[in-house]
């Protein structure tokens, strides 16, 4: 089993990014069986399909590596790298452009969503990046790719490209590409703002108090939890539930996500208690989980040399794994 998964290299990481995305990767890595492996990449090449700031992209990439390692991705067990350092991604994309059909790309709903009314002004990269995504996984002969709902169509495209290429250019007993199967990532918590239970916790929220950042120290975490918006009522019993109480629901969801309990279990323990009691308990479990991560994260973030070394090592390994696929692709195409 070889799992390949990418993440956009964003900066200013927060609790939502950890519980909703990064932690799933750590779980996947930790659940890999002997002989299986995970390749995790930062999709920095994808980032240039939209308007972007080069300095931010660079710092976001480094920050994301620091966060991944701080959260438990082990670069000696998983292959951790950024696309831009493995030219085979772009190389294979071009080679697959010959196989991908215009009609297939025209059907991609994400291009329609992201280009909106500005189709003519969109970058060519935005239109063709599903082919880069296909290259991202086909390059490594991925057997499994975790995909959320929004990425299902792109994985289908990768399979279509692989199948057509194998059909058109390979003998039946020597296909170049493995058709990757989707795996549904473990269900991730959706974390809402601490100031507004109906808005997602996000780096773009101007209020610092709305989110817990991965760099926050223990005191800051406790202060933010204490100030978090809640309501005047006690927490309900499991039977009664949290319907209609978005702020309370969010805080209980965070507690459950952090401790690995279910919402019902948390209510079973705290039902009948007010926030005066619940918030300190939440602050405590958050600090317990996040303090070691944020400490490591802050150390790593400022250790440019280690981050570069991690990425260089990961890229070297990725190039080695991808090389045979590239060679076979050229050969199959008569190049
Ligand atoms: P932001 O909304 O802060 O800009 P991104 O869009 O960069 O975050 O998201 C990066 C990853 O983190 C994505 O996989 C996304 O699903 C996850 N994520 C972001 N915010 C949250 C949240 N509030 N709850 C759960 N997951 C989140
Ligand atoms: Na976002």
C-alpha cells in the first residue's frame, strides 16, 4: 500500500488546521502497516495557479513543514517533501497532457468554482492543475489517495488518464501506471470561530481571539478559551443535545476532538455544569495536547536549516521513487 497525499502550504496555522487536516495525516502514518508507506507533499506548485505572494508561499511552505513535523509526521517514516523540489511532477504533467482530453478538464467543477465569472482571466494552470494532481499520485504508483468530496472528481480524472495511457501506449501485461483507489479520510472535526459559532475558525478572521494558533503558548490558549463566546445555560445532558447552541456545540466539539471522546461522552461528564467549570477543563486538555506541539513548532519554525534538510531529504527520496515511472513513461511514448 502506498498512500500519496498533498496539502496546500498555508501559513498562520491554527487549531482548525490541526484537528481538521494535519492530525489525519499523522493518524494515517501511524496506522500504516509494515511495508506500506505514506508520501506527504506540500502542494507549492498548485499554489501558483491562483494569484499569490512569493514570499508568503515560501514562508508558508516552511511553516507547514514545521507544523507537520511538530504534530507528529516523522520524516524518517514518511516521505515529506515539496513538489517544487521534485521536477518529475511537472515533467510527468506534460507527458500526461498528451493523454488528458480537453473535454475531461472542461467537466471539472472545481475549475468552474474557482474561476467563477472570470474564466478568461484565469490562469492556464488553474485549468490544467488536475493533470498535475494526476501526475502527483501516478508518479509514485500510489495505490491509495485520501480524498474529500471536493477532490473525488480529480482522482477519477487521474484514473481515466492512467487507464487511457496504459491502453494507448502499453502492452496489457506491462502497464506503466497503477490506478489509485480513493480512501475516505477519517472524519475530521470542523472547528468554528471562538467568537462566532457560525463562522469557521480561519486564519483570515481579523480577530486573534477567534482562533487558537499553533504558536500560542499555554497562557494564551487558556485566555482565549476563557474569553470564548458561550451562552448562559449549563451544558445539556446527552439526550437533550446541543442543537441551537452553536457556541456551546463548538466548545464541546473541540473538547471531544482533542481528547478523542465522542460529544455524547463529553456531555455525559459535563452535562448540568456551567461554562465556569467547562472552560477551564477545556483549556486544560487543549494545553495538554497543544503545548508540546506549539513548543516544537516554534523551535522548528525558526530553525531554517533543519527544515531545509528535512525537505531536501524528502525530495531526494521522492525523486528516487518517481524515477522509474518517468523513465517508463518516456519509453512508452517513444521519447
Ligand atoms: P483557513 O480557513 O484558515 O484559510 P485553509 O483553507 O488554509 O485554512 O485550510 C487548510 C486545511 O485545514 C484544509 O484541509 C482545511 O480543511 C483545514 N481547515 C481549515 N480550517 C478548518 C476548521 N476551522 N476546521 C476544520 N478544518 C479546517
Ligand atoms: Na481558506
